C-alpha cells in the first residue's frame, strides 16, 4: 500500500510518499500527485521519502515526469534501499536527492554547551552533536557549516561538521572532537589553570577580532543590536530609549569577525590545540557587541541568582567574575581598574539590552521572579546609558598605514594609554620620543622604497606590579634589526638617515628595556617603561 | 537529409488503456506540432485502421503501430511493431492470439472471484466487460467497487483479484516478433530497461536479453523514452550501436491521469539524432516511396 500526502510549506509543495510504489498502485499514486499539484506547476516540489520503502520503475517514471514540469524537484529523506535504486538508474544525477539522516538519541549524553539556537552534546569520546531547537534546523546547519568553513579558511581554528543527523523531531550536526575538554570543564576541575585559560581565551578572541571578513555571508551584529535597541523603546523612559538607540547606531560598521557566543563552553582543548565551536552566531561587527554577550555569559545572567552560572558553566559565580575581569584586563592590555570598568560598562549596556529583550519576549514580565530581574537590569541600564556618551573604546592595539603622516595618531594613542596608567608627563614624553624614532623608521624603510604600502601595528600593554608599559611595534616589512647597527642603513643618503632624529641608541637609553625579534614574517620591536 | 524534429512513436488511445479516442489524439498531435507519429495500443491494431482515414492534407506523417505484451521463461517484454500491413493475417493472428489469451484470463478471474468470494456481476455488465478491446484487472476492479464488494480499486486488485495465481498462456516474444515481421513490420523493444513496464533491467542482464531477442529477429530499441534518465538512455544508445539496431523515440502517452506529455521522449537531449535513429527514419521514408 502506498500513501500520498501533500501540504504547502514555505511556498513549497511538500509531498510525502509512504510504503511501496510499484505497478499495482503507481496509477493511483500518479493520479493523487496530479490532484495535489493541479495547476500549481510553478510551485517548487519537495518529495519527502522518509517512509517510502520501495519504488519500482513505474514509480521512478512518475518522479521523472514530475521533474520535467518542476525542474527544481527535490527528494529528501531517502532510505538507503531506495537511494540505491535512484543511484543505479541515474536519478541522482538528474535531480537533487538527499539521503535520509541517521537517527541518533542524545538521551543520557553529557551536555557540553547550550546556546541561543542549539545544544551541544558529547555522543562518545570522539564525537559531539549540536542539536538545533528551531524548526528551520537544516537551514541553520547549512548556515553554520558555511560560516565555520569560511572562518577556518580565514585561520580560525574550528571543527567542521561532517554529518547531519536526525535527533528527535529536529536535526543536528556532528563534529569530530577527539577527547576534547571545554574551558569550562578545565576551569571547574583545575582552578590553578585559570591564568592559562585567560591567556588562551584572550589570544583566540584577539585573533577573531583581528580577522577581516570580506564576503557577505556573516550577518552584521550592529543591525541586530539596533533591532534590540528599537525593541527596548517601549520599555524604557523615552530619553533613555532614544539615547540607547543612538549609542548603538553610532557604533561604526566594522567588518571584523565576532563569534557572538564566546564563552568558555565554546572553547575546546583538543590535545594542545584550542578549538572554537558553536559557530552559528558568527557575525561581523565592533568588538563591543562581543563583550556585551560575554558579560552576559559570565555575569549578566547570574547577577541576581548566582547559581545560574554554576548550572551553565559548571564553575561558581566567584570564578566566573574573576575570569571575566582577567579576560577584560588582558584583552584591553591594561591593569587600570578605571579603564576596565569603563569598557565593562559599555559592554553592560549591550548585555542588558539583550537580556531584557530576551526575558520580555519570553513573557518574563508575567513571572514575578523574572520580573524582578528585568527591573534590576532596567535600572542598571538606565543609569549606564545616562552616563555614557559612546560605546566605542580604544583597544590596546592600533593599526595604521606605515606612513609618517600617521605619526601624530600613533603618538596620541601611546600618550592616552600611558596617561590612564598614571605615568608622569616626563615618562610619557620619553617614550613618545622613542616611539617617534621607531615609527618613522618603519614608515621610511620597512616597505619597499618607503612607499608606505604596508601596515604598522602598535600595542600598548600595561602590566604587572610595579606597573609597566610595554609598547610593541609590529610590521611586515623587510627584516631589520634596528639595534644591530647605530645607523639603520649607511648606504642611504644622509637626508633620509636623519629622519626621526634621535637615533636608535639614544632611544634605547631612554627606556628600561628594548628588544627586537623577527618572527613569522614580522619585525617585532618592544619598548618597556616602568612607572617608577 | 532533413529529419522530422518532433516525433512520437509510442502513444495509446482508448483502443487500449489511453483516454483519448483516435480522433481526439490526432487533434492533439496536430496541436503539439509533431511531424511523425504512431499509435501503439496494447495488442491491438484498430487505431491503425482508423487514423489513416482521418488524416488530411498537411497532417503529420503517420506510421501504423502496436505494442504487444509477451512473456517467456526469462521475463516479460513489450514489443512494438511499426509499419506492418494492418490487414495481414499474421498481425491479425497475433492480435487474436493475444485477445484470446486475455479473454481466457479475464474469464478465469471472473470465475475465481465468483467461486471463491461469491462476487457476482449482472450479465449486462459482464457482456460490456468482455466486449471491450482489452479487458483486464482494472476493469474487473471497477466493477467490484461499483457493486460495493470493495472500497477501492487498489484493494480489489491486491486483496482479491491477485489471489488467483495461475499459469497463463502468453504470447511469446518469438511469436510477436515473427508476427510483426510476417506482416512486413519492424519489431522494436519498448522501454527496454523497464521490461514490460515495471522491471529494472540494466547492464549485463539487459545485454543478454537483447541478444536473445535479436536472435529472434528484433530490429530496434526504444532508446528515447519519456521515462528514461540520461543514464538509461545512454546505455540503450550504446547497445543499439554495438548490435546495429534501429533507435526509436516514444513518450508512452496515455492521456489523462498520467503525467506523460505527448511528444516527450528526451529527443531534445541530443543535438543530432544518432545514426541508428536516422537509419530508422530513412527506412520509413524508403518504405513510403515504394
């Protein structure tokens, strides 16, 4: 017996075929299909063959005739036996035929991550599956696969799914992750690895934020945040709402990558390699949007109920706040509490906006416990918005074209970072004199003929006890160790040699330490200046 | 030489299980812009005697045809016959033979249904049934539904009619091929990869089958067929070349309720007709001139 059913879904006619289709019933099946289609020949047809046990050539011919009037005909969920017939007869070459998905159960599996769109379980030692909550799972799986592949090509270490499986009513994608451990698990099991985790976590975060995405498959997080802010208009005092929207809109567009759900469950240590997973939230945008979601993961969700983070990450609220604070300090390259707090406040604006919207949309206003949370977040948000004029913050890194006209920008960047750290004007002047010498050297000599076709990166890190500023200059020009010789290049005309003024030996005397290395195609020059 | 662009050499009418009368069909062939066609009803040549009288000046070229169901120890076959003499004793003998076997089969089924399940039909209905050119399982099933013996045709066939397993007399492929040849016609294997319609015969099995039929006098294969994929079509074209067979093209159009369109036979997938097809068309032309 066969059964033919049809329904419209997303402007497609979905026809389900069940049982056997052979010469005994092919006439009836054909007539029923014809009845379903009627005059709607322009509608794309998808045949769901999940329950189709067998199809004879009489049935195959129906598919072929259907394909002729509906060139986009697609057959999905095809069982292996039926797939073999379709393959043998050349049908798989003529139309889209998708095999049925392997069915797996995640019952009793360890949950290793839970995001906005899906949950990740470990199936066995070598494999994890990410299940999607949404009805649109297959589309999301496809999206994640695409963006993850793009990220991998751009140098972000991640796992790419190798299979799609059916999990309950939805679908999941399977990844190979050999004996990997999440950072959450490492932090819970081995608290002494905290600093190591912070370091690795921040290194990868910086790598992500330093990656430029040029093709259009990554959504723009700014657009998303604007939608959040628009939603909030009805739930905030008018002035706060307006200012919040303006703050978000004033964040410039940015084509650097952000992960979107960057917390410790999504970092996996496999061997000695750190892998990023859960890539479906990958986007482009200013790092403040990333910091906002990170704040939520470590603190925002648990602000009133500290047990939330324990349940989610497996470590306690105290560890979570400590980790977040250290991460932010390392990410900003500063120990200055005021500066860390300033950026944290900006992140909280994004974080609360998202939390409040999320809770309201989940009917939180009608649940006394959650209403309390919403009120708390709203109160904080109103205060933060009132005292904030921009969501932008200076990172501890500045990248400019290696041209001498950018010198003032470089100098003021260093001045600001050192000033925040409490250095005296004299100390700052000394360092900027040295920086001028180095930057002008790069601008003049690093890239061929001094054409300024390359970039120079300047990083200011404020570390340790006693407070110390480490200023690093990085360029990808010709290998050149300015400390090897007094004069950079004696073959050059005198007027070029004098650019910059002080000379490298003088520079060296002004700072506490100076070092050079050439690594991975980069000249890396470090200046160290102690506060006292 | 110019060959006709749109061809359909495999069409059914109400003479067998199609839904268009020969007259209605001719009208559709005209509308479809087909310039060469044949009507190939199952085990019947009636349409080939009706259509020539309906043809007018400027109408598409017509070749008389038929499709014979045959069976032997190795399986079932549908063998097309083209351009035979419809008044020849051999072709009429073949039609009669098929008809007799079919009538015997229908009568055996009706007896079985009456004796085993007590399904009776009025004399008038039985007469109507047996007076059809090609009565078969679906027609009996229709009657059973009409009498309320079963709810659907499908149940009637699967659960009642098919309960009768009997050794039936069949026209043998050798008889069909010889009958067609005897009437001056060209025997061609219909939809080769699908056997008599619902098998799947490919690769070595197909080649063995073809060799046997060639030994009996088969001259061509229907390599262009509406229900073939590119893969099956290419397999048949290769075999036609290898065994020096004619190639023909047909849709198997049955009218309503089937999604097959008149003139659909995938001929449009090739830029130029293969030599084996051109030779067949040349042969038809040559015969016309005689």
